[in-house]
């Protein structure tokens, strides 16, 4: 089951033109929304203390984006994933699709 029954990636991407993330978005999607807005710090703040594998995956992505691959790899392992070879944009989209 998805977190949103009516939202898809296009709708979520369209929300990036708004001043705030969708009110009913999960904390995970809010973190990704803030990241897409260029607010890495807010995205990191939202997920850094959450114990789930989804939070670990976002945490890994954020540290990969930051260029801290050692830290990213720790979080990828915590999420049960490997650091992807694709672009950051591709991973962001994969995360959004997985969390919708």
C-alpha cells in the first residue's frame, strides 16, 4: 500500500513550485521535497534520527549528495542497499516513487 492513493511522482514534482511540501506528505517525502528545494540541512534534520530503513536510505542519499561517500555507505548498509551508480536525480526519483 502506498502512502498516497492519489499522488504520483508528477504531482509530487509539481508541488516543488509551492512554498511548502504537501501537508499530507510523510516526513520522508517532506525531506525529499526540502532536498529538491536546495535545503539539504532541513532534509537531513527531518530524517537523521528516524530508525527506519526508508530514513536510512534518504540519509545515505543526502550524504552521497554531500560527497561524504564513507558516511553514505554506512547509511546505505543500514538501509539494506548499495550505493547506486546512477545520478543523484535518478536516485531522488527512485526514492520518491518508493515512498509514494
